[in-house]
């Protein structure tokens, strides 16, 4: 009657039994498949010699309904809610083709970010189509904080042994220390890392732009330097009147950032945010950091690893293109989980 259509079967069930609790759509598909394959509504299992909890159609439906009601739940919670053994819950989910996919962290966006992201992505593609070297001429800059402890993911920390060695990794050091690091990517060059004051203000940042950045740019080929588009985000120090006036006078090709000709939309489009800082911190914090001097040395060494990686900057530019396209495809929403 429903012609193997789970949705239509559910509607027919609702019409015939209006007062009953509705099963899930997948329940009808499972029921139909089992009836065709075994000629029975009951689950037939080969005798393996082990005693298993009886798996019934009702048990399957309760498990599937719980998973449909709360997709982020755990098999342990489903077992507790349905009074069905966790192993049975796992088998039911597996037989239905359900898998526990990990959530991905994405950039938190403010209301004003959405239109700016779309505008930037369109502008970036327009400029790239007009000049195939455009992306290599953008001087992407950013700052990041490195601490002695870093961010430790204990879920991924383990040690292999034939017996539990009760290995530990201390954290929560009494000596607190953090370093404010600035770096830039332009063309096939990584500029920096350069240590900035921990509390950066507009005057300090202007001094960096006037005295330090020109020396760093000496490593950049002249054809790129003549066409550079400077980029930074909207940090308070970046927004001072003197800083904006300096950028306007120094970069005739234009600059990107808060209060500039082109607004900067969000960190998830910055090569330093989606690539460099993650790469550096992954190397820096492979083992515990002992001292501030050790931390600085590791940052510099990790930056050298970036420079020594073949074709890395071309790959970063390709990733930037993909991210801008993904931003347009999802109409302003988060896109990192789709890449």
C-alpha cells in the first residue's frame, strides 16, 4: 500500500492509529527489509553459543526513536533510557547504517560578519580573476598568543605498553607566561615570527609597521612588494587613526581591515588562522615547554619547518580559494565543516 515508502507508511500509520506513539520512518524500512529477507518480523540470529538479550522490533524502534530524537546522545544514554543493553544498541545502530560522527569546531560569527564575508569573497574572486597572481600579492598578517602550557588535548595523548605505566603529563604550572607573536604570509614567504608586547596598543603597533615591517619585507621579491595589499583584522590597536593613516599612505594598492577600503570579515578566511597558527602550535606543544626561552626557540624552529615544506604556500592559497567559494556556496553561514 505504501509502496516501500517509509514516509507514506508513517502517514498511514498515523491515520489508522491516531492515539498511538509514532514509530520512526526508518522503522518501516527495516521492517519491510526483514520481512522480504526472512519472511518474519523477528530478528533471526545464528546460534553462536552466547546468550544475547532478545532483539525485537519494539526494541529496535525504541532505539531508533531515541537516536532520532537526540542525534548527539551516546549509546550509553540510549541504553539507560530504553533499558536495552548497550551492545544491542550498538548493533541496532550499526545495522541501520548509523555512525557516531565527531562534531567540528567552526568560527563563531557575529551578526555583522555575514554580509562582510560574502562581500569579501566576491571581491577576492573578482580580483583573482583579473590578476592570477593577486592572492600571492596579499600580505596576510595576524597575531597569536603562545603560553608555556598551550592547549593540551588529553584525548589524543597516550602511551603504548604491555602494562599500564600510569604515565602522567603535568599541567597547571604555577609559573604563568604568554608571548604575543606576529607573523605574515605573502607570496611564498613567511615573515616572522616577531615578538610583540603582550599588551599591544595603537602607538606600539604603529612603531612595528613603521620600523619592523619594512625590514621584514626586504625578504620579499620586488615585484610582489610593489603590488602588496596589506591585511590585518579589527583588533583595537589596528583601528587607531594614526595606524589607518599610515596604511593609507604606505600601501597605494590598498589595504584590507577594519576601517579600510576592504573590510576584513572573519578569521576562518585568514591563512594564518586556518593554517599557520595550528601548524606552529602542533609542533611547539608536542612535548611540555619548560621555559619562556624554550617556547620562543620552538616557535622559531616551527616557523623554519613551514619554510622548508615544499609548495606549502601554493597549497595555502588554493585553500583560501576553496574557503571563499565555500563561503559563497553556503550563503554567509559557517563552511569549515564542509571542507
